[in-house]
């Protein structure tokens, strides 16, 4: 089985004559321990990008991350910055409190779709509406990965999960929620973008988006930065990692198109 990180590395370090040209190494802030993510899972790629960004911006001493409930509940075991665990859905409420008490800290939440767009919908909307100067990283894998693959608010029409084994039926279960588009309408949203990490091109774009989001917070720009990352869940989707990435590209981007949804006015 492939691991997303291996795919990414192999694309970059195998030169045509198969000699090794090392251009990548683990960021120091990504703790060198085996992680619990399934092979091919997007979470580990995004963890790495986050720590690269924190390292490059030289903010490791003042960064505080909030871990959610979901597959990334153990993020604090892998990210070597100060971390706080939040109750399910409450990460942005925690982040708001921490940022207000320590305005010089750089605060981010890291949340899945069940956490951010289901149980935490209220916290999500009101945090952005207040324009809290934090970064929200949103992993939209269209499923509750941790608990065995139940339908999430973002599950696509027709997609099969353990709670909609016949496929999501819109009449019965409502529409997949485009939470990033919703919060972009709020005046407190400063930067809202939707990215992905299923190949090396999108990985690079996501890193740029994360760099921007953190830089806005460092510069004290007014408002919340929100980076959605359309992600996979090979285990929950019952696919191999490569099948999952194919399925994601063929199905998810039509409903969740990649690109910026709201950018600061001077950059328009
Ligand atoms: C108050 C509460 N309700 C429900 C749960 C069960 N639960 C744990 S994780 C989770 C969903 C996680 O899905 P998501 O946020 O999409 O993260 P993923 O695992 O897909 O990365 C649920 C419903 C819980 N832990 N606490
Ligand atoms: Mg999920």
C-alpha cells in the first residue's frame, strides 16, 4: 500500500536515472514517532504541512494548536507546539478564549467535518462572526472517520456510509453542507479558501494557503482565516489510498470546487 507521504516524496526525489536527489525532510516540529493514521490518509500530510509552515514562519515558540475529537484527536502527539484538546466541536470556542487571553500567541484549530460542521456548527459560525483572529484548518473527508464511517454533513449525494448504506438520499438526509461558502458570507471572515492534498501540486498550493492564513494572523489582520482541505478517508470509504484519491478528484471537486472563496479586498 502507498502512503500519501511516500507518493509525495517519490514524485520529488526520484530523478529519471533513479538516483536519489533528496529535496525533502521531515520538519523538526513533526515528532518522529509512528502515527495512528491509516495508509494514505490526508491527516498526516496536513500535519506535515502545518509544521513546515510554523517552522518557516519561525513562530514555534508562540503557536498554540487546538486538537478536535475525531481521527486527529491525538494531533498533540505529533505536532511539537503547545496544544490544547477540546471537547467535540468546541475547538473554536477554546481557540477564541486562548487568543483573547494571549493575543500575541498564534492560535489554530484543526478539525474534521463532523467536529466543525456538525456538532460544532454553532461554535464555527459564531467564532467567525466575531472575527476571532485565529486560523481554522478544516479537514473535509466527507465522513466520520474515527467512529467507523458514519454520514457527515459533507457526505456527497449517493455516497455510501455505515449510516446510509444505500447512499446519501437528499430527500431524507438533506444536502451536503458547504460550510466554507456559508462562513465566507460572515463579515468576520478575512480569508476563506478550499484546497486539497491528493497530489503534489495540490499539496504545494495548500502549503501556500496555510502560509497566507498564518501570516494574516501574525500581521494582526482583522478576522478569521479558514482553510478547508478536501480530504480522503480510504478506510471509511472502503477504498485503497489510490482509489480514494481518484474518487476524490472525480467526485468531490464538482461539489466542493478548489480555490479562494474570500480574499482580503486589497488582493482582489
Ligand atoms: C459529545 C460527543 N458526541 C459524539 C462523539 C462521537 N464522535 C467521536 S469522533 C466523531 C466524528 C468525527 O468525525 P470528523 O470530525 O469528521 O473527523 P474524522 O474522524 O473524519 O477526521 C464522533 C461523532 C463524541 N466523542 N463526543
Ligand atoms: Mg471527517
